[in-house]
C-alpha cells in the first residue's frame, strides 16, 4: 500500500511541477488511444467522439483538479461565463464565416461552379450539423487550449510566440484524426490553424479570458470548411482553401500591427488573463 501511495504522490508531484507538458501529453494520448480503438475494435462513435474531441478539456479538468481541486476547475471553466464583452468581439469572430459567405455569393454570382449541398440536407439536418460542429471542437476543446494552455504559455512567452507554439501543437493534435476521417490537407491546415490561434489569443487577451468569444472564433473557423465548402457546397474545397488563406492573412497582419506582438492587446498588464510571474 505504501508503494502505491508513493507512486501516486510521485505522479501528482510530476503533474504539479509540469502541468503544461502533462496537459499536452494527456491530450495527445487520449486522442491517439481513441483513434486506435476506433480502427481496431470499432468502439461506439459516441465513446470515440468523447475521448477524441473532448480530450483537451478532459486533460485540463484532470490536471486542474490535481493542482487545486474544485476551485481550480471552476477557475478553468469560468471563462465560459465571460459573455458580457463588447459587441465588436462577437463581430470579429463572426467575420470568419461572414466574409467567406459573401465571397461564395460573389463566386456563384459571377458564374463559379459550386458542388452544391449534400443530398440529405434539410432544415432539420442543417441544424443538427450546426450543433455537432459547435460541439466538436469549439465547445469540446477551448477549455483546454485557451482556458488552460494559453495563459501558461503567455506567462513565459510573448502573446504572438505563445499563439504560434499553441497553434502548431493544436494542429498536430489533429493528425491521428486523418486515419479515420477525411480532413483538410495538413500542410494547409497547420498554417490556417496557427493563424486562427493568433487571432483567438488576440480576442482572449482583450476580453479578460472569455472562452465564449474563443468558442465563437473556433466555430466560425470550422463553419467555413464544414458548411461553406461542405454541407452547403457553395465553394469547391480548393477554392475555399485558397480564398480563405488570402482573406485571413490581411486580417492577421492588421491585428498584429495594431495590437502588438507582445500582448496582442493595448490593455495594461493588470487586465491580461495571465500573470507573467507564474512560471
């Protein structure tokens, strides 16, 4: 019994000493295990979905509980209560699908060939797909990537560098999914994912750590691929990838130039949702 207790204490000490690294390790392990189980024993989709899509949140909750118990878990999830922010942040998030929608409209108006909607698309299935898109990524991941990892990265690095690091790690976390799903080519995805990571840090830092806003950014980003080029079939995939890349880069340049790379914000340090003294 003493041996087991010592092993448990050692495990807890490792987590408390290296919470960020442990978070990434558990997040990766969960998604890898879920994909392996899906491929080799065909586990039920619901279990596969929970283990994969929700792995960053599961990891963050486990580690937060080890670090500080229920109070730390509530602190982690408190960002979902920060919805009373300026309307401009909602607009900034929605621009990520409004602009591509407008582009798709002009593309069709000027004679562009679009694939058209999927055969089974109805109003009811549209809203089912919409809900699934919201749950699969935006709501399932943000407590982990932005709620847990981002503040800890920013306590050590600039906002821009933290965003790039997180964007690459976040993109690579998706690699196992390529074995069971048809997904965007990774060389395109990792670039777009890093760009959206920077924009989400900008929003997060300027809304005192609102996870509501980062969920909307995440959802708007996913909406383009899932709906504009997917279920609705308004644009061919490659046209969407190219046009989306062209449109989002100026958005990024303006944000970084205006807000500055150090904090991606003009607000004082006291209003940042992280503490530089926390190593």
